[in-house]
C-alpha cells in the first residue's frame, strides 16, 4: 500500500512537471548528487536545486508534514 501511495504521488508530481519526478527519482531512488542529476537530466545544477526544492515542499505538503527548510 505504501508503494502504491509513493507511485501515486510521483505520478501526480510528474503531471505538474516531469522534471520534478525525474529529480526525485534520481536523488532519492538512485542516490545521485545534484551534479550527477543535472548531468543525467541535461540541465544546470541550479535547475536541479530548483526542481528539488519545489518537489520536496510539494511532497511534504501532500503527505501532511512540514516542508523542509
């Protein structure tokens, strides 16, 4: 059930912006650094940080927690 919830959240995040899901998958599930994620995504590290910040705040809100600072 937890895995289904994670997939549902990731799919909803993808609908907002596929890059958001990609950065979460790369950083969380593949353990890549921001530099490695940027290289894999073909974008800047700054963009990865922006996607990551949005995604973590959105996911935290959706899970009913406090957004990371």
